[in-house]
């Protein structure tokens, strides 16, 4: 399956469980891989036959900056669901990191993978 990647998207939002994390937006780093069949758009060069990754990026950024989640796991799951709303996207891999969240590390985060069939069956594994 073909892949579209959105790399190192920086969002600023409320995320975390500590009181100080809930007071001011923090930087988050988001990476997304969208899995889709890109044969049609590759042959036709017609944007309407592909995934509008600019629109996906805008939705992801808006949600990440407004969601006010406690965990990066919950935010990643939300973002995966948003991506799977796109008609051509069959599967998505989402990585959300909090730079500087743990002392002596560059960042801490999670990476999840979801498929469209998972969201319809209620199974998010």
C-alpha cells in the first residue's frame, strides 16, 4: 500500500496530567503516515483523486491544539480517527511526542497504528 507522510508537525496545546502541564500550552511533535492506494492520482495527476494531505494536516493541528488531553495516547487515538475519516485512507500510523517530557531524553511519546476496518468493528488494536 502507498504511503503519504506528514513529518515533524509542531503543535502547541495542553497535554499532560501535572498541574503545571495544564496551565500553558506545550510543544508536541506529530508524525503521521497515511496508507492509501495512490494509483489513480499518480496516473491522472488530478488532485481530486488523491488524499488532501493539506486538509488532513489542518484538521490534525487544530485538534491537537484544542483537545486538552491528559495523555499522548488519547491524543494519538483522536488523530488516528480524524485521519481515517478521509475516504481513501485505509490505515494510519500516528506518532505523538512531548519534547523534554522526561529528564535526560529528547522526547517521550507513543506511536499507534489503526486501520479503517478497526474503527468500524470497534476494535482499536
